[in-house]
């Protein structure tokens, strides 16, 4: 500090660099957390999609079976 209580330009620059470094560290942590969460969500969506696809095939197969049964009764 100078004699009138103000910081010198180099001291302010060093403080700014320290704040920037702290900010970059925090952003890096948040980015890692966000990336991890997105990967986890992607895995959950894929698993959820597989379950719904299985259910859709079951529904389609059931409807085809019912339609075939109705059609065969209608013909006989």
C-alpha cells in the first residue's frame, strides 16, 4: 500500500489475479459436477428408454394378437 492507504497498481493486479485463479478453480469444480450429472442423466434416460421400448413392443404384440384373434373369429 502507498502512504495514503491506496493499493499500488501491481498490488491491485496481483489481487485481481488471485481472484481470477479462485474463480477459475470454482468454475472448474462446477464444470466437473455438471459434466458428471449430465453423464448420469444420459445413462438414466437410456435405461428409461429401453424400458419404454420393451413396453411398447409388448403392447404392439398384444394388439396384433388380439386383432388376429378377432379376425380369425370373424372369418369362421
